[in-house]
C-alpha cells in the first residue's frame, strides 16, 4: 500500500533529498510546499498519510503551521525537521503534536527511518 507524503521545506535541495529518500513503490509525493501557509493549504487539499515539515519557513513558520494542521486533523502524522538543535524547539514541536523530529543535516536513511517508524505498528 502506497503512503501519501507531503513535503514542506523552503529549500529546493532539502525537498529533493526528502523526495529521493522515499522509495516510489512505497510512497507517493502528493505535494511540495515552500512556505508554512502553503503547507497548511496543501495539507487540506491532499490529506497526506504523513507530512515532513521544516520549522524555518517564510510566511508562517513550521510550528505555527503544525498548530493549524493539528486543528484540521488532530491525528496528523507530522515529522518536523530543522537545523536548529535546541531542545526547546524539539519539545515544543512534540508537545504540539509532531510525531518525530529529524535534525538537519540528515541523511536519506534518517528520513526513511522516521517515516517507516510512524507506520511500524500498522504494517
């Protein structure tokens, strides 16, 4: 069964790395957002199984976007990513509903492992 993935990162290189980390036979990329505002709108229109959401984005940061997404879908599976290594940001994202957090720079394996972990109990 293919899982629908929404990627939200303002950097094209990061979106490409995330996209490349997810095998096409298991995951379908349903959208790529470049801002927090776009991320929320795309979440509504694509209803992904998992979202990978950067914290630092224009128009609306990832924490605010996460808040909006959790209002739309309290069971949303969101993995946050950021180059910030502050425990307070990680704790805030997890407290607001994120299921996992990946620190940049990450490898393709880090992303794939985080996504697979979300569905481990369902497969």
